[in-house]
């Protein structure tokens, strides 16, 4: 391996199709000529001489000097994901929340303002609603599905717009093109948490977003094995972000980077299969006598179906629905499932089901739950890699007993 090789492509032509590139881009081969990417479990690197160490620090970034800054296995993951997303740069982090926190806080200071939808992943909401104000940063929350609320919130200067689409857990869609235009006119950068859509189904950068963040724990690993995160951006933003990461240290373990790197090789295939299954399951649930409503961006009945069609390549791997009745019926359905497992995680090869009101969103007041569409009957299903027919039969038998 050339230790000076900082090219993100490493000889893999950008003209190749994404599926091909995800198997090869970023590979750094050592002198042992291994087929599979190596795991570099090392915190530091040695120098042949004091002069070499001096030169390494002088030409910052050209050599590996410490794994909090850079590591070859982590670099392979970053280069491969950057190539898929079409971003100039990718920075890996130890979890999705570390990515969200760094992407926001590296650029904000006291007196700045964030605009974000109310419908956000729980910890993301905690950062913008509770932590940011502690640092003197103002936060304005909007209903992310309403253009007039975005227009109003962005009619005065702002610094960051942070959003998630589809949102957790009720799969609201935010109009990326519109919000990016309004945000830029207000002087704000747009940070998109693209976890629910995945890079397979949605490319926020193409709609004008400035920064994309991932919990790689979800579909990028896709097999429920480890935590990880990533921030994708351009070279200019990297100048602000890189020192923040280097000095605050949310670094990804090389071992986890290797799992995520191998996850990228199959992500496209997995997400496509899971999305096909989710579409079939949503169609089965929609109109089922024991289901009060089904929310899936790939169903014509979704309130923002047209918008989802415009900005997403599929309805996603998640389905939200309300059972007829309330909490008791929702619990009976979940307890009656044989294949689908009860878990608050998502994006796994195993189908997982959760009751947001009593798990992921338990801490929200009843009023706040209602504001984002979570009722005692609401359920979020993350569709895995099982055969869709088996999942539908499992839901059908559990619904019969709910
Ligand atoms: C899971 C998740 C996160 C947090 O990621 P972790 O890897 O658990 O830290 C952030 N945003 C969304 C939308 C998520 O689903």
C-alpha cells in the first residue's frame, strides 16, 4: 500500500456503475496482496527516523500519524461511502449521534439560530431543543410538512437547517428542494439526516443540501452488528469539520469501519430487496380491517406521495401504521408476532417492530407525541431481508389475534 495514496478512487473509474464501485472503491491493498480489505487495529504509526516524523507532521494528512485523525481501514470506508453519495469528502464517526452533533456544533456559536422540524429522531431533537440553547444557540421548530411554516421560520437569518426525511417514526416527507432554497436565501447551511431514506433511495446533495449525515448503524451495516456514523460534505466545509473531529475525538473503531465497509458492498442489494418487501407489506396493511391507517411513502394514500415520488427512488424500508384500537391492541399485535422481533433498532436484516409512544418517544409529552402524529395505536415496522410472504403471513396471524 502506498502510504501517500490519498486519492478517494484508488484507480476505480468514476464511470463504473454504483454497484460495481461499492465493491472496489477505496480499497487500499497492502504488500501481502490480500483480496479482502485489511483491518488495521492500530492507534499509532511508526517512523523510520526523527526526520520522517517531523516531515509527517509538517505535511499534515499525507501520512497516517494517529488513528484519532486517520486510519487506513476507516479511510477505506470513508472513500467508498463518499463515492456512493457523490460527495467530495466523508468523515466517519463512532455513532450516528456523534455525526449529528459534530456536523451541527462544529459550525455553530452563541447567537446563531437552527431551524428544524419537530419530527426528528429522539436524540436529534434533544440536541436542537435542549443542548443547543445551553450554548446560546436559538432553535425554531416547525412542522416539516408545511411550506408556510418553513417560509415563516426562514424569513429572518438562520445559520443551520437540520432535517430528516422521511422522519422518524411517522414518515413525514420534507420538500428538500424547497427547504434548501429557502435556507440558502436565509444564509443557512442545510444538514440532512438521511438515515431513513438511505443513500440508495435519496441523494440530498442533488437537491441542494450542503451536508448529509448517517447513522451507519442502520442500513450501511444493515446486519445489526455495530454502531457507526458518517458526515458527507464538500472540501470547503471539511476545513471547519476536520479540526472539530480531530480535537474532540468521536473516531470510529477500525474494526467497526471494516464491518461498515463490507456492509457497503451489499447495501444497494439489501435496501432494494427490503424496500420491495416494505412496499408489499404496506399494500397488505393498507385497507386491512384491523389497521386504522398505514403511512408509507410508496403508497398513493400517503399525504405526500407525489413529493416522495419526486425525491426518493422508493418508499423506504420502514412502514408506520396505527392498529384499530389503542395501546392494548398494538401490544397484542407485537406480542403475537413470530418472525418479526420487538426492537427499537432499524435497518437490520431482521424485521423489527417498535411501539414509539412507549419506547423511542416515551419521554415526549402527550401533546408533543400528538404533534408528530404518534398515537397509542402507532407502530413502526423496519422491514428486513426475510421473504415478504412470510412477513405478511406473520402480520396476518398476529392481527387476527389483536
Ligand atoms: C439511529 C438514528 C440516529 C442515531 O444513530 P446512532 O448510530 O444510534 O447514534 C440518528 N438519526 C436517525 C434518523 C436514526 O435512525
